[in-house]
C-alpha cells in the first residue's frame, strides 16, 4: 500500500494570469540551464514532507482563482542573507492548467487535500477563455465549478 500524497496551495503574487506565470517560469528556465527546476522559497518547512514528496503539487492562486499547478520534486534547505533557514520548494518547470476554482486571500501556503484540488484541464480546453469572475463564483457557489 502506497502512502497518500498532499498538495500545497499558494497565492501567486505579482502575476495576473496563467500566461504571465508560464512566461515567468520560461524566463527563469532560460537562465537556469538544462536541469532547471522551478522554485519558491518559503519561511516554513512543511511538516507533511513525506506525503508532499509522494506525488504532491503546488497549486497557484492567480487573481483569486486556482488556475495552475506544478509537480513538486523536492524540498531543499536554504539560508538567507539574514542567516534564517528557509525551505526551497523545487518543482518541475511544466505548468499544468487546472479548472478555475475561487479562493479567498490567505498568507503563506496551506495544505490542499487531493480530494479538494481542482482537476487538470484536458488539452482540448487549454485555450478556453477564463470565465468572468462573478460567473465563476456563482458556479462555484452552486457546486458546478
């Protein structure tokens, strides 16, 4: 029996769309070399590290909606210039578009159970236009999104 996995969810500050995040990752990859892994530095080390590294993803909230995820590869310890130990969440550079799910603002990251995670969009829907925010919220309120 394999262990279950857990995900993380994080606000994507300074990014306005899925395409903006995709571009930012691509730009960082150019400077990162062939073995580039996307990363996010955070102050807190996940206590559920084993479950997170057993197939977990980092889900990105962009402009109030979960819109994308990246598979987590590993966690590395990094020390800032201030001497404080931090956690680098290293992810595959591939960005996966998810169905849009509304999320209220929060600080830091949170755990996200697989059952609560939005589903990946099929390739045939990758170019769908985003729904207006009010419509997406209304659909989410009645359980249709």
